[in-house]
């Protein structure tokens, strides 16, 4: 990263602010909700091969669950098949955990089953180092694997934490998404706290170890027209989330900022629709089913 530029991860509060600004624009959670209703059922819920005793809980692990919107969608769906769930959440940002707890509490009465949560304010690397040997039936990392120390190692760690018959779900940006093209075009925006990663890296890492996986592609477009309005504060926050740089407009050399904005608006990253600019936000879900011995 160029000397004056700071990754979003040096400022967790700012990260959350810019992420939620982008998530609101992208209607992220409604797209994921729809995905939860359709693909998730077939690709994950129906494929978990475990036989649980009468009072036995399905053990679930969420990595980088944020404020929990996506995880609660998945848990709601899982509870229909497995009415007792123990959900361990590994999320380093305290404010996100607080929001997730509130969401889980507010939805508890409408769930078809009993959900017990176990909160860990940790990164995945801290969790791994703590040495807990618990095994899980379902593990998910939704747009969080970018932030681990070593993607290959963490993937293997998560795979090892799966019970036979269990499922690992990793969601990342697609290899032909605007995110990937932008990160790839400006590699200096990456720093030690983040590895720019796409779904082909995840598949490649698994395949190199002989672990079969299935990929589900999700097309998604996000209207980012305000990023091109110099006066828009929201637009600037969205640019910061896209580049993962804190206050890019104020900290980058003017020429670099101009190049970023031009590249964002180009057909490498976006499509035009009348006066709107639609960012290519395609993502992929990579699903691994651990064989039953
Ligand atoms: C893009 S957000 C995704 C949140 C949520 N999974 C979703 O899809 O809405 C990434 C999340 O990963 C968390 N995170 C950052 N570094 C992490 C790490 N090293 N291990 C686990 N989670 C991390 C962040 O705090 C943030 O909540």
C-alpha cells in the first residue's frame, strides 16, 4: 500500500461504516435472503449428512459473521431441518457482535427451533491459536476469508474442523467481478491485513489438496452512480469500501484517485444503464461436503 494510504482494517469503525453504506446500496441482505431461500436449501441444508440424537444439537460455526443478517437467514433455514442448533460466532469487531446478538434476540421467538449462540470476539487466526478442538456440522465464511493471515492455511483449518458429513461454505467475490478487477488493477491497495482473494483461489486451494467442491455463481449489480459525484459523502464512503482504503479521496495523490474513479466507471468494473453506473458485484459460493468415513 502506498505510504499515506491506510487499509480499512486499521480503522475497524470506519470499515463497518463503509461496509454498511455499500451493503445498503447493494440491497446485499435481500439478495442473500433470496439466495438463502433458493440455492442454500439445496446446496447446503439438504446435503448435510448427519444423524443427531434426540437432544443433540447441530454444531454451526460462523467466521466473520458481521452483524449477522446473512447468518440468521441461514440459521432460520437450517432450523427447519435441525430444530436444535448451537451456533458459535467468531467475529473480531465488537460493535458487529453487539448488533448480531440483538438481531438473534429479536428473532428468537419466530424461529422453528432452539438456537443457542456462543460468541467469540476473535479473528479466525486468534480462534485457531486458542486451540479449541470442537468439530462442526456446518461452517460458513461469508465475505470474510479475505482478512485471514493465510487463506490456504485457514481453509484447511476450517476443513479439518468439519465433522464427516458436514459442509463448509465459503463466499467470495467472483474472479470476473468488478471487485476483483479493481483490486487486481490497483495491487498497492492490498496490505498485510488483507489478501485480495476470489473464488478461483478458493477452488484452486481446495483442488490442490484433492478436496472436491461445487461452485454456485450469483450475478449481482450495485448502483454506484454517486461515486462519480465529487460532492457525495456516501459516494466517497462507497469508493473507500470498494478499494478498502480509508478516505481514499483525501489521502491518495489526485492522479491516482482520478485513475481509480475512471477505472471504476469503465466496462472493466461496471455497466451503464441510462444515467446509472452499475458495478459488477458478482460473487460465488464454494461448497465443500466432507465425505462420511
Ligand atoms: C464484508 S464483512 C461480511 C460480514 C457478513 N459475513 C456478511 O456477509 O454480511 C467481513 C467481516 O469479517 C470480519 N473480519 C475481519 N477480519 C477477520 C478475521 N481475521 N477473522 C474473522 N473475521 C474477520 C469483519 O469484522 C466483518 O464483520
